[in-house]
């Protein structure tokens, strides 16, 4: 694990995106639990003792406030709209089907919520999955205010379905410092069945394609494509894979900002993501 820095030396990692109430169904049962890409990523970063801030929006009666422990929540907007909700059903192969996706308060998330105090040099911002048009506005706003802050983002298959969404994401990929997708999402974005073609078509400063237990492939404009093997933690049983990609992204960014070592950061991200899947929600990484 990366060496921990003192509170004085820590940079703030800001996570922008949804906080949600999830109904999750899988072969282990049914749970209603807190979720959302930004929350999963922030909690993963917190496990590495990173200083984390959340930029999001929730309804006035969000029932899971205990999950905000040790997170900076000053920039979470309270909305009259209900908290974002997802109803996700998994089959025995852990393939997800979204029964319901209600953006609710999440529609109120804007770049103006991010104060300049969180955009200092050496700090970093992670943008969790949201509509590509909104992500584009957030990236543009941040870049206008700070050219030195690192920006990372990941997306979701549901935001890669139309040609307009794909064009927007391909443009965003060239503007951020880390663009993270899983293998399925990368192929969908590049409109190909072959990963090498996807790696060639997606132009990014640092493109990271996660491949589960195999690790991740990284390519970019200033280095050769390389495979970085994972070191996962053996678990007796997979309980819940919801948010695993977001956890991977949050842990990777935190580890990288601490160590500046890409290989080590992939290893840490794989371990934290594997641990997350051994319990419901983020109960195993709190």
C-alpha cells in the first residue's frame, strides 16, 4: 500500500457525480443501499487516507448520512428533487440490467459547485459517470480556472449508446489526464469488437482500460501501450459488484497522487476493488 502522507501534506481529491439510493438484486439477495459513482470513488480514496471532497446533489431527506464520515460534504447541494435512484438487477454472471434510473437531484450537479480552493496545483478532480454533455461542461469549466489540476473520469455503458454521446466522450478523452473504461465500454466507445483497435481509436493523454482480474492496459500520447497485471485479494464469495469500477477509479487516483507510480496504483486499485466486491455496497471498505 502507498505510504500515507500527513494531513498538512495531503492534496484534496474532489469527486464530482451522483450520490444515489440503490436497490440491488443479485443471487445473494436484495438490498437498498447508498450508492452513486462519486460516492463509491470517494470512499475508495478515503480507504487510502486521502483527503476527499464530494460535489453532488441529494434530496432533502437522504437517509444514509453515516456514509459521509470523514468526507468533505460542504459542496453537496440539497435539492427539492428526490435523490438519484437506481434499481439494478444482476444475473448469475454478474451482468447488470438497470430496471430504473431516475436522475432526480443529480440533474442539479454543476461545475459552479466546485470552488477554486479545490483546484489548486497538485490537486485532482475525478468526474464520475454522468451524461457526456454535462461532463464536457464541467471539464471546460475546470480547465478555464486551472490548467494544472489533474482531471480523471470514467463512464458507463448507458452513456455510450448514441453516436452523439460517443463523439462527446471521444473529445473529452483528449482533454482529461486519465480516461478510464472497462474493456466492454472501450470497445463500445470505439465501435469495434477488438480491443487493440479501440486503443488506437480512443485518443487520450492516458487511457486506462480495466480488464478485471487480468489487470489493466494503459496507452497514451507519450508512451507505448503496456499491460499492468493486477494483484487482487482472494475472496470466499462475491457479494455485490455494484460500483466496482468507480471504486477502482477512486483508489487508482488516490494511489497515483500519493506515489506517482502507475504500476503500483493499478495494483492498489485492483486490491481495493476486489475487497469491495466481497461485501454489499461499500461495507467491506469503509
